[in-house]
């Protein structure tokens, strides 16, 4: 016979909730759901408020904005060998 460290009338041998436990929890189901939703909403609201407040204090005056990139004229597609030769010549 195996060792059973926990024996309860609310759980069966496979640790599933018994009908008695479900009946005992039933009156609190709606209240607990509403309370959980309220707590989660409060935590999310506080974190969003903090994040927006922290971001709004940032100043981006020190960020250097680069000029518009140089537009290269459109070239016709070259083969791999020709493109490699052009790259080698450009390095010289």
C-alpha cells in the first residue's frame, strides 16, 4: 500500500474536486471572479499609467536624425559574375 500524505474528503484519489467541494465553492464563484477581474484591471491600469508617464518625460532633442538617403539610379539586373566584378572594381 502506498504512502498518502494528504487525505481529504474534498478531493478523490486522483486529486479531482468532489461534488461537495464544488457545492462549497459555488456561492463564491461570481464574487471571486469579479474580485479577480478588478484586481487585474487595477494592476494593468497602474502599470499602463506608469509606462505612459515615464515615456512622456523623454526628450528626443539629443537624437541625431540622419539626412535623406542618397537615391541611386536604377540599374538593370546583372548576373552574379558581373555584379562580383563591379564590386571588386569599386573597392580598387
